[in-house]
C-alpha cells in the first residue's frame, strides 16, 4: 500500500464525514437531500476502495439513486401545505419555494451539560467501536469455506455464490421484505392506484426523446448485468434497479406505464421473485434436499432463473415505490382524507 | 507511524465517527425527512464497518459473506426508508405536522 | 510502451484540468446558466479526454468499445440533465430578469 493510496483513502473518508455532517446540519431540506445523494455516491467510491465493487454498484443504484429520487419526490410534497385539496391552487409558483421545508431552528440541546454529556457519549461509542474492531481475531472469516465450495456453487463470482446459493435463504426473505415494504406503503397511502401525476412543469421534448432511445439500451444493460453476475460483479439487485430506473424515467417523461399495464400483471410482477424462490425451495424439499439447495450440476441454470425472476420483481417493486408515492398527492381530491379535521396549520 | 495504518482501519475509524454522526442526527434533527436520512447514514456506517472487516486479510478474494450481507442490507434499508417516507407523508397529509415536537 | 504511457498521462491530465476548471466554474460563476455551461464542459470534455487516455491501456477491443459507449451515455445523460435544469430555471425566472442576464 503506497502513500498515494493512503492519501486517497483519507481524502475519501474526510469527504464522507464532511458530506454526512453537511447533510445533517443543512437548514434547508433540499440541501440535505442533495448532500445525501452526494454522500451515497462518495460511499460507492469507498466501496470500490474496499474491494467491494458489487456493493458499490448496489449503493450507487439503490442507496443514492432510488432513495434520492424518493427523497426529492417527498420534498415536493412537504414543500406545500397539506391543504392542497380542491379549494386551493396546488401549483402556485410561490408555494413551492416557501420555507415549510426549512427547519425552523437548528438542532440544539437545552443546556450545556446535556450537550457535553451527549458529545462525550458519542465519542465513547466511537472509541468502543474502533477498539472492538482492533481487537477482533484475524481469522479471515468465511473466506476459506467460500473459496472451497465455489466450484460446486454453479457460478464463478464468490459474492453471487453467497447471495444466491450458500445464503439463498437471505435473498429469498429479502425479496419478501421488499414486498412487505410495498404492502406497507399501500397501507400508509390508501388505495389510490398508480395514476399519473399532473406535472406542473412538463419535462420538455428532450427527455421523452432520450428515454425512448435509451429504454431498450437500459433493459439490455440490465440483462447484461444479470448475466455478468455469474463471473463478475453484477447480479439481480443491480439489474432490478436498472429496470426500475427505466420505469421511473418513462414516468418522469410523461409516458404512462403503470396505468396501461393490467392489474394482474402488476400483482404477478410484484410477487414473481418471491414465488420463484419458493417453487425452487419446495422442489428441493420434495427431492429430499435442504430448502433452497440446488443440485450442483444444474446450479448455474437454476441460479440464473431465480436471479432473473428476482430482478424482475425487484424492478417492479422499486418502480412501484416511486409510482405509488408519486401519484398519491394527486389524489387529495378523493375521499380518504377529505372529511378529517385539520388540527394544525404548518404555514403559521 | 502513518505507514502502519491499513486501508481498512481508516475506513473502520470513519465508520465509527459516521455512526455517531448518524445517531446524533437521529435525535437532534426535527423533520421526519432528516430523521430518515440520519437513520440511513447510521445504517451505512454499520455496512462500512462490516465491509472494512471483510477486507482485513487479502486472501484469494475478500470475504464474500459480509459483502453479500451488505448488499442485502442496502436493499432492506432502502425499502424501510421508502416505507418510512410513505408514513411521514401520510402524517403530513393528515395533520400538517412534519416533526414529533408539540409545537411545530 | 513508455510512449503509449506518455499519451495516457497527457490525455488524463488534460481531462483532469477540464474537471478542475468545471468545478471551479461551478463554484464561482454567478448564475445558473453559466454554471451549467461550466459543468457540461467538465462532463463532456473531461470525461472524454480521460476515456481517450485510458483507451491506450485497454487489452481487448470490447473493453475499449464499452468505455466509448459509457462516454456516449454520459454525454446523453449529462446534456439532458443540463437541459432539464436550464429549462426549469428559464421557466421559473421572470422574463425581465432573464433579459437583464442575457444583456
């Protein structure tokens, strides 16, 4: 490890800390969201430095990309008072820039004693964490076991082998968590569907031209990433988020997608990955093997099938997050909140 | 002195400080969105700690198990954040509140 | 071989200069349109020069092709993002202000 490497690592770490600090201390929520996206992208750089390119791809696509889009979309909602029902004009230009999104006061503690105690507690926690890392035995973890069984896993890339074969259980339940989060969002928002938002600023012709050209390329890239997962960094998550990005861009360009697709297809898409895992798990059980244990001669093909199903499901779910949240505020006119009393007025 | 510090130690130290920043932000920031972002920074610091641990000894490849765990973790963290965003937006829509404080 | 390396170093340094200039422009320029101008210079030329520099180092034809492809994608995405930001800023600014800025 050369000095230049060390300097680069230190610069990346300092950048991470400064961005995290600025994210949390910014007075305007918009600044916070933008700093957070920058933080996610710098984090991706840190993952590359730590020899974890798979994690870097996932962080850039999901952590910075998808969550960034959701955050910025939420800003739009928080930027205008919630009374934007039938009576008031939701698209008044000045209502976008009012300071509802500004934190009214910087975070502060009640007394100096409290802030000193909290600071000391935080520093102590940091010390304990770093000290614990320093004292851990240096055994190499499960690297040796993974390397030993890699030839029987059906793939050549160790991270994919762990994700889809050795710990397929985790990935199965993770697709389940995505599905549960989707259900939670449905429950939190009420049944309003995926109808398109009325965009006050239509994006102009260029974006829809670009996305019409790029959508096939992006879908092809997703398939390539999926295939690549067998031997190099890539795989179901990255491919799935790329598919979701196609949907999000199409929606932003004003090309309707979710309300053209029949409901059955949406339901099928949301549950496809979870179901495919389950089917292969049950087949393994029926063949007197452990749950989700693949026969080693077929493992590569089974993994590719399961990954493809998971990618489609992840793409559908991630896009549904955005499409559902994005379309919800349009529905302030429907019955689910209209009759309820407003207690406080945030614009005061 | 500086030559003895390994790359993973630098990142582990950063993860420690990031953890504190995230924790402090979670308690001190008022607005829901900021609390969600702080939670995300908190989670990211734990992921950073895990991966820097996996990088301690370079054998044939870095330990793939923490990497896989972190990829899974990132997806789960983002789904949880999306759910939290949906809840925060519902609270905003229903009551006009954007913090947990009594007098916003 | 060292001749090839020299080309790589020259092109990458030139790309880095463009990135630096673009960043300084982004920080120092007064209004959104000139900032966008600085930003696109960094994206288009800086990334392009670095890709050209790295093309001297690739070992297979497909890798080089992929790098050129990435550059063209970054060009398309970058110009679109700038167009969107610029359009938004243009539509949101009152007309008089825009005219003053352009004069």
